[in-house]
């Protein structure tokens, strides 16, 4: 019986212990045939380390491990010296000495593996010597594989000065690769973030970023077909449409993908739907970025960014939308060509797991209601299920009344419509509903539209206004957009008072079936 390779990042162990394995060797073969230098960004727990280890075994000539896989009879498996570097373990947030020590330890192990002695050379000098002498000693060009290349920077991302020091240390270290080009057969660098080439890989002008290259879209992650074939015995009796909604949806312009960690834990927990991937990370840095930017939350979860924004990410400039995309909280929704030959990208939350978890996290940020949010959510859910729309709005009066005063102090956003609608938005998203902010109609934009199985809510907000928001909905006939959906449509107009910090009046009307 096959085993689930939970937490296993070693290719040989997966094969030797008869674990489930989704064959990625076709992609590996394409990369190897192309030669050159490659860079890949993917979220945590997405299979990057396993793919790098697979490449290592191919270049080490471990042919028998690949019996039955695509590459087995396609590649000559000629052994090459392999320098594998990983920053995955360890905490680099103390000081720069932590990074130097880690590099020294990595290089010491590589010296033992390759039987090369660096003596008292610096880390950069030792790396250069390892490449040159390995080439000369084994009469084959060298393969360099770098995993979690960015972790020393990300561990310090909330302390910019230390992050810059980490970046500069790594920049000098990675620059060795360029100067050693004549000894190198293949380079693959992977991590979570997509830092600007200019500031981190300025010397590697020939590195190809395959992060959103359609040909390599499925380099990591599982497709739905993988579940139906590789995991065929595990999906029997499981509601696969629900599995899709909960865990599928990561998009790199190939087929939609599952995070492998989610699927393996889902199977391990007898098909229990839980927030497996989310619980393995700490998105605390999001709070720092949110505080700095006073973002309108709904615009984050349905945003558009240019290619320049995605490529300009660096310690000195961190766009929250790019960060959310790189870390897996958002994924691509669409690619939009402009008139100049460039692209913009629509972003979205990939699936229910991330939608619920991210918005529960944002509830904490916006309202500081960690203790009571579960009860509020259940009460709202009951109101909506029972078509008690007035009770639903009254729940928000309770929620706003319970927000601590400290959440408003020095918070500019709380003076505007965006804060109040953001709170409503994150609570509804945390319930798992399809919620559309700034929903476009032919007569204007609906502030929020909620789509449930049997009903649609059209919500308009006003702050410190004498205007009746429901009148705007009716005058502009926003509801006509959904008139053919054969669902009950409720119009909800809500007025907030910034001094009272709460809803002061509201109206609810049902317009049809």
C-alpha cells in the first residue's frame, strides 16, 4: 500500500518508501534540455524543495530511481557535480552573523561531498573555488541548485535595515555564479518571493524567470487529473467538487492547481475539510503592510496589477498586492494585454480555504474581535439561511458596537466608507460566500453584492450622509443585473455615522424572485 509523502522533500525517500508521486520529470527534462539558468517563485509548501531534489538526483545520475517515470528512457543520466544550497532551515532574524554561519556550514558540507578544500577562504571565495575545482576534478560542468534563496531576507522583512544587509550578503554570494559561468552546466534558483533582479541578481543577466511561463505552469502543485489518476484510490467516495472549491484554484496560466500540502493532509485526515496550508504559516507581516498603506480591503482581494509591480518587489518597495500573490494568498484570475504589448494581471483569492482563513485574519486586524468573531459569524449565517435580512444587518450593529476604541485611534481609514464596508466584506468572505465589491452594472457600481445559492444581496453604504443609500440602488436599478438568476433579491441600504462609529439607520427591501 502506498504512503502519503507528508513533509517528505527527498525524492529518493519517496521512491524507496513507495509513496505517492506525481511525475514532474517531463518538466525537469524540458528544463535540462534547455540548459541555462532558471528562477522560480512559488508559495510555501508548494513542492519546490522536492522538485529541486528531483533535479539533483537526475544530475547525479541516479537513473534507477526514475524507473517508470517519463525521463527514465529519455535522458543519459551522465553524473555531474551538484552543489545544492538550501536556506530552508534556521532563523536568520538575529543578525548578519547568522547568515554567514549558515553559508559557512553549507559550504563545509559541500566541500566534504565534492572532496574540495577551501581552507580559510571567505564564503564567496569558497563558493567560487568549489565550482571551479569540481569542474576540474570530475571533468563535468557543475549544477547549482538553490532552495529558499530568499529566506534570510524574508526572516528580516519587518526590519528593513537588517533585510538590506541580508540582501547584500546574498547578492555578493550569488554574483559568484556569473563569474563562474564557463564551469556551469545548469542553475535553478527557487523561493517564495520574487525579488527584483536588479537588486539581488544584478550579475545574472542570463537567468530566465519561469514563474509565470505557461510552459512550466504545472512545475509544482497537483492538477485535478492527478487526483483522479495518481490518487485514484484515495478519492473514492469523496465529493470532488467540494475538494475543488476548498483547495483548487492556484493559477499560473496552465491548469488550476492544488497546493500538495493541502491535498496530502486532506487525505491523511480522512477527507476532513480544514485550513491545512494556512495553519503552517504566520502572515504577521501582512499587518505591518496593512498599517502602512491603509488599504481598502475589498480592492486587495479583487485587484489588478501591472507586470512592473510584480517585478519591482524589493526591501525598499513592497507592494502588498505583489506580496499577497507571491505568498499564495492571491493568485492570477486573468491576464490583460495593453496597447503597448505589455500585460496587467487580475488577482483573486484562489479557494475557500484561503478565503475563509485570510478574511478571519483580516477580521482580527480590522475589529480586534478574536474572541467573539466565531459567534458573530454563526449568527450571521443563521440569519442569512433563514432570510432574516434585518437580523443580519442588526448583527453588524452589534459587531461595530463591540470594536474597541483603540482600533479607531490614529486610523484614518475609519473616517471613511472604506473602513465600514471592509468590515462587512471580510465577515461575509469569512463565511465562504461569493462576495463582489464594486460590482459593475450598466448604471454604476454596487458597493457589495453577495451571491448565495438561493438569494442575492445588493448592499450600498453611506457615511455621514443624509442620502438614503437604498434609493440609489433603486434609482439606478442595480438589481436588474441579477433579474434572470431566479433568486430572491434583497436591497440593503446602510448609513454609518463616523462619530457614533456605527450604523445609524438602514433599509431592507425584497424586489423579486
